C-alpha cells in the first residue's frame, strides 16, 4: 500500500525515485493489482472462517464499502473509461482511493494501534509530501510571500472568414504557443515538463491540471517559459477558442514542476 499513496502526483514520485513517469505508473498499477489480489484472498478466508456475516456490525459494513470502492476503482482504471474524460477519471480515482483508505481504517480493530500502523505510515508520507509540495507551489507562484501571479499568453492563428462567410474552425491539431510569465525564475532542463493550472479558462478548468512540455530552456533560471501545444479536446480546445478570436488571449496560470528527467541536447 505504501506504493499506492506516497505522493499526490506520479511525476513528483518519479523524480524522487529517479525513474520515468511510465515506470512509476507501472509500479503503481502493479501494486494496485497486488492489493486487489490480497483483498480477494482476504475475503475468501474470511468467508470460510466466519459463519455469520452481519452488515449491522460496523467492521463488516466498512469492509463491504471499502472492497466495493476498490473494485470500482480498478474497473474505472481500464483504458476504456480513462479515455472518455481523463480529468473526471482522475478525480473519481482519487475520491474512491480516499473512501477505500477510510473504510479500511474503520474495518481494522481499534483495540490495538499495531494493525493501523500500516495505514498511518503511508498516509504520514502522503501528508508530508503534499504539505511540502503545496508550500513549494505557493512560493514559486508568488503567493507566499505575495507577488504578482503568473499569467499565460496563448497565441494561435486568428480565425478567418471563409468564402461562404462562416468562420473557419479547424480545431483538431491546431498548434498553440503558450508563454508563461513567472513571478520567480525557474530552472528547467531540456526534456522536462510542467503542470499548468489555469482556473479562469472555463467553469470546469479549476479542476484541471495539465502537463505540457517546455520548449525553452537555458543553463540558468528563466523568467518566461514557452510551451507549444497541439489542440485536442477539453482545455486545449477552450484555449484555442479564446485565442482564435483576436489571435491571443491571457489567463492566470499557476505552474508546478518542472518534472521529468532531462535529455542531452
């Protein structure tokens, strides 16, 4: 379980271990399947050992809810559901994981602290890493101590009228250039990426945080980051729609990172 809940972001977990994000994603998935197999074994042993199973007992009810949340979590992790809406999948994934942890805690006996230590240790690591990550996020984005917030200028080809008078709208694949002005300089190496949170783009964008590869780097720290993005769906499509009206648009943008291993250039 310690491999399931060490950090809120796999990119940060990968950097701490010195591995790629894909490798950490495989480790996370393997640990999840191993946990599911152990849960199935635990259920079989409990059924064979226990004659009466009453949902009126708090421990049994918590076990059923926790097991159900883990089953739902594993089913929704299939690529079929992830591709429908990744942001919805991610938030649902995190919510189900929280339910599973809490119900596991309720299921464990409270007479002794020892069984719950296996939950307290990874949760303690998660809380500490999240606290430090939030502090670094607030510092880099000029919140603590207070500075001007970072903003992103989104540039693309201005929308033109076609021969029939309607607006030309070729969203899919349209290249965007995003230039992020930082309140504090950041050292980014070649091949690294940043997570961009732009809460003012749309009603749902405050729940979305997207990774973008940095295309500008230097030996020292930078005040400005350049990102080149290919329009798909969701956030990038909304950015293109705003920028296409006048050729450019500006939004408040918060940056976390950089993440990933550097590449020699």
